[in-house]
């Protein structure tokens, strides 16, 4: 099983330098809704392996990227294409919503 990539301030540019859609889950250990959506993000990483890049970034240990994208509340999921934000979702959501967002960029 493929899990979501752990994204950090240090590897963000490298991970997102792709022509595939990139879903980034901004989360924190203390965030209840983040814990609800975490397993869904891992499922998406497995299902979209090779078609999209799915990653998670801990906002507590990686404040620079969070600040760069103006993430104020978590979970925030950003969908990037060619380094640009093409979709944004704040809060927990059903898997089907995230699948639709990714499929729209494939």
C-alpha cells in the first residue's frame, strides 16, 4: 500500500515539481478533523499512485509552506497543478469530494 508522501518545507518544491496534480493535506497532530481525513488521504495516495501526487504537511513542524499559502485553519487541502493552486478545500470532507477534485485535474 502506498501512503501519502510526507511533505516538508525542505522538500515541498521538489515534490510539487511535476505535471501531475498534487493534493497537499495541511494537518496537525492535535487536530481532530485532520485525524478523520488522514486515512482518506492515504487511500487516495494508493488509488492515484502514478496519476497524481498525494502528500501531507504537518503545519506545526513546517510553518513556512503553511504561511506561503496562507493556511489559517486545518485541515486545508490544496490541489496544485503546475505549482499553482487550482482548488482548495477547508475542513473534513467525504472521499468522493476529493476524488472529484483530483479527477477534474487529470
